């Protein structure tokens, strides 16, 4: 991902996570989009393997 794409995603994420009555649903949609993209890309992995990988990456992001 290049700098322009990163800048654009940051702008979109910032708008989606603004505190509102819908912020939980907005954040859930973002996570769902990542899961769907990973499932479409890593078709050779079974659900358990991919879910474990995504949870591990999510935890790393929370710890950083």
C-alpha cells in the first residue's frame, strides 16, 4: 500500500469510528471487511487456521 492509499484509509477510518450511536456497527463493518478480504485471498486456509491468524494479528495491533 502506498502513502496515498494509507492516507485515504486513515481518513475513512477516522470518519467511521467517530463516537455516535452507530460507532459499534461502523467498527464492526470495518473488521468484517478485513475478514472477508482475508477469506477471499487466503482460500487455501481452513476457517480455523485463518481465524486464529486474524485473532493473533488483531492482538498484536491492540498491543502496539
